[in-house]
C-alpha cells in the first residue's frame, strides 16, 4: 500500500524562484482552500514548492494548513549566503554575478522564470557597499537563484573551481553573520506561516 506524506499542488498563479507571489490573492486563497480540504481528507500535507519568500500568501497558507505543510526554502538559504558573500567578499560576488549573467541561458533550460535581466543594475554602477542590494531586487534574485548549480560547479581550464572553494571559505569566515541572516530570514517564514 502506498502512503502519501506530501503532495505538490498546482496553482493558477506564478510561484517564481526566490521572490514573492505573483498573482491574484483571492484566487490563490480559493485554490489553496480546495487543496487543503483534499489534503486533510486524505491525510497528507501540502508541499509548497518554490515557496520561500512568498510572504504575501503565507498568512493564507497558515490559515488553511494548520501547520501541516512542507515549504521548500533551500533557494532562500542560498540567496542569504550570496548576500553574506556580497558584503564580505565583494570581488567574489562581482565575478559570480557576471558569470551568472553570461551563463543564465544554460540555467533557463531547467527553470521557468521571467526576470527582466536588462533591469538589473550594471555591476560597474554599483559600489561594493551596494552589492547586497542585488539580493533585494527580484530580477537579480532570480538570476542568482537559478544559476547556483552553474556557479558552484564552474571550473577553469586547469580544473579548479572558479567560485566554490572561495565561496564556502567566505561563509566559513563569516559563519556568525550567515547564521544570523538565516535565523532572521527563515524565522520570518516560520513566524508568518504560524509554525
């Protein structure tokens, strides 16, 4: 006998990677209510894929799921890590951002996102102290979100990682800062989902 633990449901609106919900809140509430009733009847929890940072719908999700849900937040952890790197190691962030822009078409084979890459502030117009602001821009957030795999596996001609080792070393050096960022950001998810 197959036992369901979670089921990913579909919605008419857009759940884009790493940014807030795009769509009609009333329609979302209607659809979520229906999904939650079905889940409760069959005894499984709803799995909200691409659910991180959907702050405008978290109160609705909390209202209908009673805490019986799964929200995927790995992308948010990555973006908060990138924010820490942008602050602590601006030169690394600049290289990663430029590489992401150059290679985003590879990532778009696997992800459906709709950012306006032309609207992202050019790196040469941003001071080092402004780099963390890219993680507040929906277009840049989506860019960095979907290129994480490319960034962490990119190698030079000699087989050395272009970013991975320096990225994780920076996070090690800034462990307390990264931990505080996660506690704050993921904590906001937990609070708004009433968990």
